[in-house]
C-alpha cells in the first residue's frame, strides 16, 4: 500500500489551507476565514504528538465566530509541513512559534497547545515573551513540573515513561508507529481517551485520519525527534540551559485544562504548573481523557473563550 501524500491532510470543507514560511520552514496552516484578518487577535493552535492540525477543528470554528483569528498549523515534521531532519529541540520549536506569529502578520498572539504543542507554548512564552500575550495548555504541564513528576512520582512515571523510553530507539520507534497501517496510533488514542468518546462515530474518524497522517513519509521520524530531544537533553548542556531558563514564573495569563479521565497526565502534575505561572487558571474537564478539546469541545471552548475575555 503506497504511503500517503502530505497533501492528504488538506481536507475539503470550510477550511482555508495556506502555506507560511517561518524560521526557515514552510508550515501548512489552516483557518476558516481566508481573508487574512490581521486586525483580529491571533490565536495560534499547536497540536500534540501523533496528530496534526485536524485536532483543532472544533476550536477553529468557535474562536473565529467569537471574533478571533484562529490559525492551526501542522507542527514542524507533521502533516504537510516541511520535515527537516533537525530542529526538534525546545529552542528551535519556540523559534518556530515566534516566526509564525510574525509571518502571519501579527506582533503578538495567544498560543494554545495540546501535549507536545503545549510544551512549545511554555517555551515560547519564556524565550519570546514580547510575542506572547497568554498561553493555554491542554494535558501539558510545565516542563519542570513534568520532569520532577516523572522522576519522583511513581504513578506519573509508570504512566509516562514506558512508551516514551521505547521510542528513543532509532528506527524501531518509527516502525512501531507506522506498522499495521498506523495501528500504534489507534492504540495510543484508545488507551488515553474517555470511554464515552471511544464509543462515538467521531472517534473512529479521528483515529483513521491520524493513522493515515502518521504514515506520511518522514512524520514518524520527526514526531519521535520531539521526544528524543526531550529525553536526551536532560543529560546535555543545552537541556540544562533550557531547564534553567524555564525556571522562572510567567506573569501572563495561563489556562491549563486536563480531562478528568486522563490516565497519562495526572491531576497533581497539571496543578503543579502554578509554581511557574502566577496567573494560572486550572480546570478539569469532566467526561474527557487526554484529548479534552476534542472529547468535550463545547465545554473546552466555553472555558477557552471565557478565559480569553478576561482582562
């Protein structure tokens, strides 16, 4: 069976697909209104591991209707975005977000990210503070809270480290992601989603789209490079410097969401992010697992819009 073409993630519908260059990379971006409404506040949406822009389909509509310019991108190495062999470290990924804000014609933005995309939000807010007015993170605790919990909390370590360490192995991790028509992605969603969502028609569609997207040439390697850097950097000078920089408290508003049934990121870990965010609003979303913005979009959108409207 031939590998999917990158363009297969450019779905028909109300979506306006376009390319934008930032930090030396061509990014595939999506919004609903294609008139480049740069006079609206920009909300940049950053997806998590094993996904692509489609994870924000519910938020794109809701945010646009509320008067924001909502733009979702395929992160570096995903979907129809370029897939360079390098650049999956915290410094470069924050540079990507910073460059995207500028290339989209804005001087500042709100960043909202899920999982790995949320870690990009944390990093960008620290490394490029003038460009970020606020950040929202879903199932994505502060990097220092995550490291501490993975080292000293047995429950979080058991939930987090197994597959994470397996994916450090060159080539074997890539084969694991793509074999069986992307069967690993189906397992990934099944283990982390709420029972309610798993029995919905939407769940089957979401899994099918992500199984296809992970088989796009280069995606498996690139997606794992995010996690390989996150692990290996803990033993390298650049990782020490990055974590030292992260050890400061943000003064901008931060929204943290966690699905109450998320088995992957535990409650105490998300709550610990308040140590690095003085204006943290933390909410648990009932009836949702690891993908709260997709599993309970109405509630997630309500919380996001209410937070954005706060002074």
